[in-house]
């Protein structure tokens, strides 16, 4: 037994001197008195010997766990407070969340209480960050144009992490430096106390003075402070040996010794009572931490008990310790089961990524879907939690390999389309050059359609390499905007002229309404033509006021009707006026639409004439058709009307074509 193995206190007779003969005789008497009992129990003792050894071995694991932890926390008291901060599964945190958590933890003054947490955060952060860097580097290598270009990646998040971690490291170094100084001084102090204990056994000194000195040394020992953990057990065992030696060989008076034994027994019984309560505590981790403190008190603060109680009370304490330790192992086993479940989840995620690394897709949009799938699986992987430590590196390596293979597969696709992107780049650069060439043009009528056309062509061209995309788009946009800003200014200037033209035409309508024909056909026709030329000379009116053209045409129609012009002449004059208006507006689109409309009308009239002529043949080819009846005459009349209309439409088309040639 670790704590009580040296508690072999012997009965003292109250004398100050050390009489080895008397001690031997007393021991002999004790052995003689115990012979009968020993003989009677010898068989049972042999039968239970193996069982006792096994029990002690089972208990030893629990005791060693507590002793080692106490040795570590004995070196640095701030380590005890690490248990007050829950250790989270930092592998499930995002990079941003890890940095935020690190920032929060470094604000504590007791730096060692968060040491384990910060190291876990660092491990999780670097795993994710290094994986991100690998992906960025692979993307860079797949897309770089210049073979001499070096990969660079700067992350503000990584800079923040380094800044916070450096704060922790500086605090930790200051703490270590201060701690080492104190540990060394405390160790020397405790060794000095042990040396003084050795010198306590002095037959010439008064027992009361010796006891007083002994109690002073015990009090000094309690307050001596932390020592290096690698010296903890050795120094404590040395101290405990000399404390027991003081009890065993100094021959203290029986009353003083028994009072001390009684007090120590009461204190240890209180500890056992508390440990019995802890054995039923639902928070196993909390119970185990308090058990550590109770072991330290039992071991360091409370002295031995009488021989008759020491094995019993220690065995009880050990059994309860083993019970709590076993419950803690069950908790760890449950955690290991969760880690195994997390491992299965991560294996499944890795398998899905491996499948995506073999699915061939043939478009950028499809690859974007694949990339989103892998990113979602990547997030699931990090959120899945810890796996058993013995397969952690293997699992992480498999994950990185799966992602790397997917990226390589993806990059092979983009390498194939890189040539197309370079071709697109050349096409867009040609459009940029053309837009820059035209951006200062003032021939708005002919330049505007061209600028609109190259904008449409730009939209039809596919992607270009990302590193050039923003630059050439800015150049193209700036050139187009420069031109259309000038066009807008020009139109603003034109608007003033159009308003003036409207005012002039509005006033001229009154003049035209008052005009009276002379009765001479030629004179009146020339006068009407002159009115038309004056009207056209005023120029365009604002688009919102173009209704004034309709009023002018109504007056012309009335004049043409009075002039008794042929329908064809009247129609052609009105058409000429309309075409002149369209020509003045430089609206080539409307002229083209007018041309298409006329060509369709010509086709319709020709088809109608063809149908009517077929109908005529049906009636005239019959045997009994002696003369044309009223139906035939009506058909022939319609044919003549359609042919006249066809001539008008053809003249209109001819006039339009002549205009285009000009």
C-alpha cells in the first residue's frame, strides 16, 4: 500500500532513552502471544494470499493515477483550475471559432490552467489551416501561367491566431521562469525540513520541546510550497519515513501518541465518509478531482493512525478509490465508444469524397456543384468530433488524400479548358481595343450600333483566366461608359433643339390650317411640297411630343383630297414624308423594320392576286360559260385593285432601297 506501507508504529513505554534490548523483548512477547492465533489462521492466510495480492494490484492502478496527477498539480497549483474549464471537442470548431476561443482563453492570468486547452486549439487549428493551404497551393499550381511565379497565401485569420498564441507563449515563459525559481527554493526548504526531522531523535532533549519542534516542522512542511513533480514522491516518501521513524523509535509517551493517533483516525474517517458520498456522485470527473485532493490531504496533511486501524482504514479508502476509478474508466470507455462512432462517420465521409473524385462532369456549373458537395463533406468531417488517438493520424491522412485526389481530378478538367479561356481572353482583349478606339467618336449615328454590338459579343464570350478577368472587364466597362456618357451629353444638347423644333412646328400648324388651294393643280401641288419641306426643315421633336406629326399628316391628307391627286400619288407623298422623318432620326432599326414590312405586304398582295387569277380560270374554263357573269367581273375588278396596290408597295420598296444606296 502506497500511503501506509511504512506505518509500522510500535508501542512506546514513555521513556526518553532508546533501549534496543527492551524493544526486542517486547517484540518477542508480542510474537509469542500471537502464536496461537497465527497457527489457527495460517491455512486461511495462505489461501487468501494470492487474492490479496491481486486486490492490491487492482487498486494500484487507481492509486497511481491519482498520485501522478497530484504530483503534477503539486508542482503548479494553477493546474488544478484547468478542470474548471470544460475541455471542448475543438476538432469540431471552425477556424474562426478556434481563433475566438483562443482569444478568450489567453485573457486569464493563470496561464497554466488553460495550457492544455490552448494546445488542443493549436493542434486543431493547424490541421485545418494546413489542409486549406494545401488546397490553395494545388489551385495555384493548376492555374498559374508563369512557371517562375511563386505561391503566396496570406490569411488575416492566421495572423490573428499567431498574435494570440504569442501572447500565451510569453505569459507561459514568464510563469515558467518564476515557477522554476520557486520550485528550486521550495525543494531546498523541504529537504532542509527532512534533515531537521532526522535530528529530532535526541535522548538528551526534553520530550515536550521535541514534540513542539516536531509540530513546527510539520506546519512548515504544509506551507513549504510546490516542488518539481519528478522529486515529489521521493521527497514525500523520505519525509514520511522520518515522521514514522520519529513515532516508532522516539518512545513517545503513550498518552500523547494515542491522542495523535486518535485525531489522525478521526480525520481519515471523515475523508472516507466524504469519499463514500463521492462514490455516488453523478459527475464522475468532478468526483475524481475531489478524490485527488482528498488523497493529497490523507498523504501530506494527516499523520499515521494506530497499528490496529491502519490496514482496515487504508483498505477501505483504497476500495472506495478503486470504485470511483472504475466509474471513471466506464466514462472513458463511453467516450472511446463515441470516438469509435465518430471514426465510422469520418470513414463514410472519406468514402463519399473518394466517389466524387471519380465522377466525371463536363461543365463549370456541374463542377461548382461537385465542389459544394466536397465542401459540405469537409465541414461534416471536422464537425464529426474526435476519433481514437491510435487511428487519428491515419484517418486524417486518408481524408487529406481523398480531398487531394478530388482536387487533382477537378484541376485536370480546368487544365483542359485553360486553352479555351486563353482564347476567350484574346477575343475580349480585341473588344477592349475596339471599344477604346471608338470611345471618342462623335459619329453617334453609326458608332452607337457598333458599341451595342460589341457589348453583346462580350456577353457571348465565355470565361477568361481569373487573374485577368477583373482587369480587362474594368478596361472594357470604362471605355463603353466613356462613350455612352458622351452620347448622353449629346442627346441632352439635342433635346433643346427638339423642343425648339416642336415649338416651330406647333406654330406652323396654324399657318397650314389657314392655307387655301388656288385651284391650279400644279401651283397647289408645288405649294404643298413646299410646306412639307419647311416642316421637315424644323427637324426632330422630342419623342414624347411626336403626336404633332400625326396632326400634320391629317392636314396633308385633307389637302391631297381637295387637290384630287390619284391615290398612288397621295400615298407616295405621305410615304416619302414618313421615310424622310425616319432618315432624319438616324433610326436605322425602324427603317429596316419598314423595309421588312413592305416586303411582306408585297408577298401578301402577290399571293392574293395569284389566288384570284386561279379563281378566274375556274369560271372561264367551264363549257357553258358563254360570257362572264357578275362574279367573274367582281374578281377581275379586285385583281386590278390589288395590282394597283402592288405597284404602290413596289415603288415604296424601291424608294427605300435608293435611300440605303445613298
